[in-house]
C-alpha cells in the first residue's frame, strides 16, 4: 500500500547502495490536383505534418490481486527502454507502487522499490547494465518540470526509465512520447482487490503498444 501524502517534503535520496559507475522527407506529390508547398513530414518518417499529435493507443487489462499487479509491472519492463516516461495515475492504495516494484524487478535494478513519498525521487541503478529506474512522487512538485530538473538526481534522465506517480499536468514536457497508466479500483470501504488498468501510449514510440504486450 502506498504511503499517505501528509509528511513534509524531503530531499532527493538516491538508493543507499549508490549507482554504478534528420531531415524529414516531403510527401509524394503524385495524385495531387493543385500545386503548392507540401507540409513537412514529422520526424521519424511517419508522413504526418510536423506538429501533428499522434493518436493515443490504449489497452485495458484487469488484475485481481497485488501479485498480478506486480507481474504486470514485470511485463511492462520488457518493453521499456532508456528515455521512456511512465506516468502512474490512481488514488491512494490503487497499486501504483506495487506496479513499480514489478517494473524494478523486470528491469533488474538495485534496491527495494518503495513509495518515494518521503524523498520525492529515488534512483535505482541497474544491476544488469540496463537503464536505471528513477521513481518519482510528484505530489508536491508544484513547479512541475522546472522543479524536477532542480532535484539534482545523480543520473541522466534520457538514459533512464522514469516512473512518475501523481505526475499529470506536471511532467509531460519531459517527453513527447509517454506511457500513461491509469489504475481504477472499487471505491468505498471494500476489500475488493480487482483493478482496471488502462495503458495509454502517447506518441510514435508507443504506436505498437498492443503488439508489444501480446
């Protein structure tokens, strides 16, 4: 279960173990009926005009236990790469930290993954030569992206997998491509462990989200 957000903000605390050391192509004018300048294609060869917002790709899954939530994290870890931004949304106790714990296991990082509530951000270096896991609790990041950059994390964000809880409206500028994970749980006084998890891939990076999770 995630820790409540009623404690004072603290400094960023890296894991105690310490970390280890194009030019776009113009569209084909064939078939056009009127001359005129063609809109530049978006980077990556998508053929979309520059500035176009790629459609989001979504996948909804049902998990019925904390163990399944952790396993979902391990599955997601297999498709994550350096520079990926994962944004977790869900009320207290929804399973955000449990999912992140599975991500950490799948990525093979050092240190137990716990809620970063008391330290804002925690860095988990890789034990396998892969990307580090940067686990952020953005609940108190009133300054959004600027405050994230001021945390002075001992790691390169473009070379890490960044997982942010409570980051909606605060850290989207870290990456145009991002994976949003929305966790819905039964409300009220209930012991129901069932969760509906909706994965929303935004940007060209996540165009193949469904196939990657198959």
